[in-house]
């Protein structure tokens, strides 16, 4: 299964009592492929450093690099086309573009801007991390 993780979800991955342990486990053990673009990677870094400092970014970066080295389940995608599916937020549109280009199943997010994906005509759908865990990782 291919997913794209919105920044709000990535920032929660290491939070105490985040409730995302099953998601982290599935990613860390190569059970999910996570699609990222350069723009998304830079946003992760910018926001992680701003919110949690350089150490927070280093934990995120280390996790992604280890998963990529061990399992090859980090998919680097550089969309050559902008689909303009999320008019309300250009930053969110970059995640939709990446997910569409990667033929992802989901954008895992807490942001309601992504709800428009349901009627955009593409495979990818928005889902909250909690709902994703309930639907796809409950037995994990």
C-alpha cells in the first residue's frame, strides 16, 4: 500500500501518547510505502525544525533514511504535472500532486482541505491517521 504522509502526521510520529504507534511500526518495518517529493521533504524539515527544533527533524530524517535503506519503501516522486486539486492551500496541493503521481492509495492527514480528493477523479483518498490505523492496521 502506498501512502503520502501530511506534515501534521509526520510531526506526530514521535509524540508521546500520539496514538500513532501502529502507523510508525508499519512504516518502520516496511509494511507501507511512503511517497515523498523534494518539496514535501523540505516542508517536513522546515516545520519540524520550527516546531520541535533540529533534534526533532533529525529523528524524522533518521527514520525515513533507515526505512529506505532497510526496506526500500520510501518512494521519491517528482510530479511533472500540477493537478491543482486543492485550491484552498498550495502547500497541500503539493501533497496531492505527489500522491497522485505515486498512484498512492491515501494521503494520511488531519487536514480537511484534502477531502476534495474524494471527488477529484483520482485513486488517492484522504484519511485520518486514526481511521487508517482502524481500517488497515488494527490487527498489526
